[in-house]
C-alpha cells in the first residue's frame, strides 16, 4: 500500500511566489541589459566626403583614421558608429544630444560648446589628437601666384577655392584678405575649378592633391598641371569632441577612448606608408 502526501497549500504558495520572483528578476535583468547596451555605443560624426587615405567613406574599406577610431573604441571596450554628415549638421546634432561626438578642429565655435581632451591646466592635450592635416595652396603650373606666409602676390585678393563647410579655412583666408569661392562640395571639385581657370588658387589637404594627381585618367593628362606652393596655408590638429553633458560613467569611457587614440595613433598600422 502506498501513501500519497498532499503538499501543504502554504508550501505550494511559497514555491509559486519564489518562481514568480525569479522570473521577475530575470525580466528586469534583461530589460536592464537592453537599456545599458546603447551606453556601450559611441555615435561619432565624421567627414561626409572621402578624404584619402584617412577617410574612405566605405565600411568595407576603412581609411587609416577610420581604423584608428574603431580600434581605439575596441580598446576602450565600446562600439563606435559613424555618422557621415556636413560639419554644420554634426554640430547641430551634437548640441541636441542626438550624437555623442564629432571629428572636429579645436576652433572657438567648437571649444565653447563641446568637450576636448584636456591636460591638468585645461590646455588641449595634443597627445590625444586623432590626426594633423597640412593644408596647401595649389596653383596651375606656369602661373606666378604665390604666398609668403603673410601676403599673396601678384594679386592682393586672389580668388581661392575651398570645400564648403570647413569654417577654419574660411576664417584663415578671410583674415589674410583673400576672396573665397566655397561652392565646391569636395576637394576634388575645388581642384577641378582651379584647372578650369575659375579660381586663382585652391586650398586642399596635401594628400588630397597627391590623390587627385595619381587618379588622373589618361584623357586628363593634358590638363594644366597643378603644384603646391612652398608655404602651406596652415597645419591643423583634429580631435574627437564630445557632448559636455555625458554622464560620469560615459565620460570616463570617453576619456579611455581618447587615451587609446593617443596610444595607437603613431603606430605603424595607422601611419602613411
């Protein structure tokens, strides 16, 4: 004869309550993880046009700077998402808090609104810059337009082509009395205008001039040759500027990201060959 023991209603209730609590905890943890996931992602706005060899604009073939930023993010235990937009749009989104950071020069319009890597004395920490770009003045070979670092010759106010949406170039050219044509949507277009004789000079990154000349088609080899002037217009550092209102945890992560950028930047893998 077998005897069956009935479970106490109190014990059954306790077991059901315990099971419900376990399920609730698991649910809360899952929701918490889902909410925390975006905190591991840094949304960064970068240049919206290719800037070889630094920015390719192609996810499958990242440029040197794109690889540097992704690897630095990995070292800081976060993911990075690129938004490719004009600088003015990047600034607007960063001010709204829609994105977390942007590729930017430390000019006043940026340093007054956003956070840059700083030293203890509040000076910008150059060791944690992303890159430095030399901007050269370019002329058609055979013309005598020149720049001595302070003044232009033979014209006091030559027409100079620049890519639109680069405020520090506009500021520099305006300060030295040049007339500016900022209708080009890319550095290549600025050089095309120069070749066509629509401007006296153009301002582009040195490597953009080299890429332009390297990529000339056979049918274009008879076009006027271009040459960089001996004196550059300016050399500019760039950083990842971030929202100043990031919470302390995310700000700490951003500091680690800046630190990784500085650690990796000059390694062979991220330098021009």
